[in-house]
C-alpha cells in the first residue's frame, strides 16, 4: 500500500468522531467506490439489520436514512419514542430532538447532543 494512501486513511479515520458522513465518503473514494445517492437508500432494512436491532435489546436502537428519517427501530426504542405513531413528515430524528413538546426536553445532555446532531446533519447535507 502506498504511503499517501495510508496517510489519507489516517486522516479519514481521525475525522470519524466528528464527521461520520465525510469519513464514509472518503473511505468510499479511497476504495474506488462512488458516493451513494439519496435514492439508493432501501425502503426495507432487510433481515440482517433487523437482527442487529434485535441483538441490541434491551437498549433502544434505530436506523436512520440519509435524511435522518427513522428507517427501522427495535421494541425498546418504540416503547420510548413511538416513531411509528408519528406522521411521516415527523418521523425524523431532527424533528424529534428539536421540536417543542417532545420527550427529548428531559434528556440529560440534550444541548450537547443537539449540537452534535446538527453538526452531523450539516455534514450530510453538504
């Protein structure tokens, strides 16, 4: 492996905690793969990802699409957030976190998580 390629990977990995979307794009570029289009997001997460959500129980867990819409979730997540009961345009992590009157108002560390979430959203939107 060429030194430049290793250094590129290290830079990409160093950004992982702050900019996961950018890191994924960088890794795909380094692997010679095209960046995914928003239209490539599957409507159904499939059995492997559904099993992954199940194995994470009893912790609440969900999968998001490129627009931060909830794609799938496990039962503990459903008991707490009820994403399936929300209108389609409000079945979104951004709406759930920032809308007034949602359950996130009582979450400890909400402001810090909100800043991080906004950073991720801006990165994906860029």
